[in-house]
């Protein structure tokens, strides 16, 4: 008797369907790659398909985490891909001009310049959205289009290659047998969760996303909150840009971070955050990003033709979004199946049965 309610409560959890789809995608790879779940130790480093998924999905997780807070305020940021390109181009360009590309001080300064450029892009987006009142999709479209041109100007239209061991650590290095980028992502996610769930910041972000004007009237500085989340999103994109350029030891202003903004938005939606703003889930976003990266790995594993991989990817994303919809599950699986709310009519009718009779109401009014 208690198993069914527990199962129904489990399926109603916002992380159930993303995690279920992630598990299914991982299992699909087993027939094509029998040792898919095996992890080997080579030269003191852990290698395996699961490690590769987390490694190559790290930039997407970072961008998606920043995108989550922007969407939670009712906005959108289409410029993150261009910010990735600008950060990588500026950092690699500075390192390539150094006599000693392995000098730690020069690498740190180059990274700082790249991240400052990312923050400036975030400030610009936040200013246009919060201060000028421009629609987020238009305001961020400016850098999405112009940012690629800026990255191309920085690299002179060429792919800049570098040879810097300290810089390679960020996206392609290992620490404690694991890819160093995993620790960077874990730190960013942990700080984000601590700030949004252990302080009032998360509640303020949700309030602004729910109703910015009402939040302003009760004393919440909604404009500052919006600027802050756009800066944070750009900073996450900047760190992702460092990872991508570090992993390849090169900066490609044209292709670095191309369309990563779309994958980030999909990851946020799969994770259960509404595009209308309000409540958000950082954990759901991380799972959503892993679903996207696992899907990409699965496409190549099962041999889907490159001409149709985007269609296959879109189809899976649609299925995930439909499974998350309570209305869709209620129509397909029935009122009580897979998280449906069986007994809803009885619950709504119960108060009417216990309502006091009219005579009793009149006696209460007289007394």
C-alpha cells in the first residue's frame, strides 16, 4: 500500500525524469561499447567514457549554471558563446606574445585579462537589460553577433596556438588522478549553491523572476540583482572559455563556444527551471548538462550520421521535456500513472462535504 504513494512521490520530483533519461542514455552505449562503464588508471590518471563525459561536459555545466540564474530572473543570455570565444582569444593571444609561455605569472595575468573581458561583457548585458529596459534576447544578441567579430580581431582571423604547461592544466590537466576541470566545476557549483540556498540571494533572484516590479516595490533592488546575474553568467562563460582553449592549447575565435548558448538553455530547461523565471534548480541544471553531453557521446557511439545528429539530438530533448510535463504524463499515462495525481477530484470535493450547513452558519452569525 505504501509502495505506490512513494513511487508516485518519486516520479513527481523534478529531478526524476532528467536522471532517468541520463541513466537510459548511459545504458544505450553498453551494446556498442561493452567497456563503457570501465575506468582505468594509466600513468596515475583515471581514463574512461564516464570521465570523458564529465571532462568534455565541464564547460557546458559552467555556462548552464550561469544561465540558470539569468533565466531565473526572467531573462536570457545569448552572448555566452561569444564570451567564451573572446576570453579564450584574449588569453591565448597574451600568452603567445610572451617570451616564456610557461611562466606562471604571465599565465595568471593572461587569465585575469580574459576574465575581466568576460565581466565587462556581463556588465554591458546587465546595463542594457536592467537600466535601459531592452529585452534580454535583443540586448544579449548584440554581443552574440559582435563578440565573434571582436574575437576574430584579437586573433587576426587565425587560430592562435600556444605551448604553456601551466595553462594546459585548467582544461587538459589532471590533479589527484582526475581532470582538473572537474574540481573547477565542483568549486563553482558549490559556491553557487551556497550563495543561493544558504543565503537570501536565491530568494531574491526568484522574487525578481516572479515579479520584478513587485520586488522593487517591497524594497528589493531588482536592477542590481539582474546586473549581478548577467555578470555571473558571463564570468562562468569566461571560465568555460579558459577550459576550452586550454584543452586544445589554441584559440579559435570563430568556432570556440559555437552554439553553446543553445545547449546551455536546453540543459537549464531539462533540469526543470522554467523559462518564465522564478524558481530554479542548480542540481537539475548540472544533470541537464550531463544529459546533453551524454547524448552527444551516444550519438557518436551508436554511429548516427553527422548529417542527422542534430535532428536526433532535438528529438531526445523533446522527449525529455514532454516527460517532465505533468499535463502530458496525465494525458498519456492516465491520472494516476507516472506521477499523475489520482484522487484529485476527491480531494477537491472533500471540503464541500465537511462544510457547515446553512442553518449552522446562520446560528454562528447570530451568536
